[in-house]
C-alpha cells in the first residue's frame, strides 16, 4: 500500500478503538496520534474543521468516525 495511514484519536473513544482494530485486522499499517497529548494535532484537525474522533488520513483523503467502508477501500488501494 502506498498511502501512510494515520489515526488521530482519543484514549476513551470507542470509535477510535474500532477503527484501529479494523485496520489491524485488515493488515493495514498505521500510526496513531493521541489527540490528548498532541496539541498541534488538535489544532490541525480543528483548522480542517473536524470536530469528532477518530480522524483518519491516508495522505490522499481524510475522514472522521468509524468508517468500515473507507477502511475496506484502503485495503483495496
């Protein structure tokens, strides 16, 4: 896969855990950015008008929330 997947999430976020689990089960390598510990990442997502977690980027696209359809698309890429 050519894209670098990054999951911006929060520790107590169920949708974040589901997203990470789905990516892991699909064999997708990803990086996690903890929004509670990373103020710059929080500011970036607010500037991009995201208000909920998780926010996922593949380098080409961004989405918010647990999106199995988008995760499947990443695995096909």
